[in-house]
């Protein structure tokens, strides 16, 4: 009964076309050759099926050879077993993943020694199918060469993986992080054993570096921001330009100085507000790195005034004139910029102006500063004393220079109270 059924099935298939005379090597075995058959609904499909079978046969041959060698040399067992595991898994997905093994790229019809195809029709349903047979040369020396090439390539990629893993703690630029991640992605597609997990873990570590990048301000002055990118204790560079935003400042230029960035800006439209800032932001991978850098537009401003009464203390007097006195003035600086007092002029009603020149006393910082001057021009006791008087005022000027800008400025003393010890 079985013989009858088999004969019936064969009888229903009819060869309606073929490439030529049926060769003797079909479905046989020959030394130094791979003989395969592939099928498909079209001639191209059958041909590609046969080529895929050749690739699978070659991969299996390499896998068997690597496995046998690992048994002979136990000191290489771990390495070779990894390669064997890879090849065994690879053999089952040869068609989809042949690009991962370089030596499979060279398998093509141009190297085929002989081929034969036939078009077969099923008489029962008139369906058509193609069978494609290939005789492909594969001598022993070529197998050995492929084994050697594969092992060298596999060892090279393993070293690459180890090197990329080591660079996580030494990478010097954001671009190097991205480049290494891309290389690791290729390795994850290549490896099929524990090295695949190692490559994926290393990618995770590199991506975590993006989130650890900080923006750190360096020495900056009004109108110029200097900052660097830091990764832990080391500086990291990037060629990517930052995104800059400010509510009042106008960005003039952005300069990459390799180990730091310089942003120059115009603050003319900014008010005296402690919240003035420039927002610097980057997008690295899926991580956002940003920081507000604050600036004080009063940093280079110098403005002084007086509030407390002046104090005059006599040094030498004859009762009618004070020939020498000490003048104590409390200056109030509105801003932190340094300034230098150069000259002071004082005027009393009916008294010639007193001019103190070449003072050259410098101050910096907001708040009160004590200016002590010696008055060597004689002062009339009756005209300048505050004793017995309910209201006494002095007039004049304080001449000073903004040390940051060099600008000369004048403060007008008007109806300012004072005290004397005479």
C-alpha cells in the first residue's frame, strides 16, 4: 500500500522545464564539495534557498571544527565554547543574519562549479515549483582558512568590546560616548552569547554618563560667560553648540575653546535684577543637560553716597583757627565694583573751599566704607563749629573713579550735616 501511495505521488509531478541534462552529482556526496538543493515558487526563490543552504552548511562546518578543536585544547575551552555557541545559534538564522560573518559575504553564484534546475508541475492542481541544485567547491584548506579567519575576527571583536568597556571611565568627549555606543550596538547584533549581555550593559553605562554631565562656571565677567562640561572630576568636551536663552541679554557669540565654552552677551536691556541669567542647555542622547548662569549688571557699576554726618576732629588749634584736623567720612557704595576716591571739596558759608587732592584711597564691595582724611588748610573756629548751633551743613563734592571701567564720577554733597569737637 505504501509503495502504491508513493508511486502515485511521484506520478502526479511532472518536469516541464529544466536547465539541461540531469547531472550525476545531484543529491550525492563528493569530497571537497557542498551539494545542496533548494526549492521555491520561482526560480530566483529556489536559487536563493540553495545559496542559503550553502551558507548554513559552511557555518555548521566551521562550528563543528571549532568545537572539536576546543576539546583538544582545554586551555582555550572558554573562548572556543563561546565561538561554538555563537556559530550554533548563527547556523539557525543564517539567511537573516549572514551579514554578521564576513566570510559569508563571498558566497555567490560566481563561485558555483555546476548547477541544475528544473521546473516541476503538479498534475493534480497545476501548481508549479522550482528545484535548484548547486555543486559548490569547498576544499579542506578553505575550511581551515575560514575557521582561522573567523576566530581572528571573533577575538578582534571581543578585544574591541573589552576596550570599549574600559573607556567608560576615561572617555574625553560627548562625541566619543556616542561613537562608542554605536560601535557597541553593532557588537550586540553580532554576539549571541554572554558577550551580547556585556555589550548591552556597557551601552547602559555609557548612556548613564550623559545624565552625569554637569555645566560648571569658570571665571566669568559681566558680558562674558565661561563654563565647562564636567563628568565627575574631569572635563569633557563637545563640538555640539549649546542652546542659549535669556529674558533680557542678547547673545553675541558662542566660542568653543575645547576645554571650555565662552558666551559673549549684551546686557544693555537688563534691569538691576538678581534673577538675570542665561540658560545653557544641551541634548545628549535622551538626556537633557541644562543650567542657569546668573549675572549681576551692577558688577562693573560704581556709585557712592553719604548718609552719616561728617566728623571733624581737631589735631592742632590756637582757639581761633584749626590749623590741622581729621575728617571722617562714611561712604556708602551701592554696588560691589571697586572705586578710588581722588579728591574731596568742602564748602561752608562764608569760608573758602577746602580742597583735599591726591587722595588715592581705594575701596570695593557694597556697603559702608570709612574714608579718613587730614585737613591741613586752616579752618575758622567760629565759622565751622557746630557747638551751640541747632543746624549746621556742609557742601561740596567727592571725586572718584570706577576702577573696573576707568570712568571718572562725581558725587555732589548738598546740605549734609557734620560735627566738630571745637
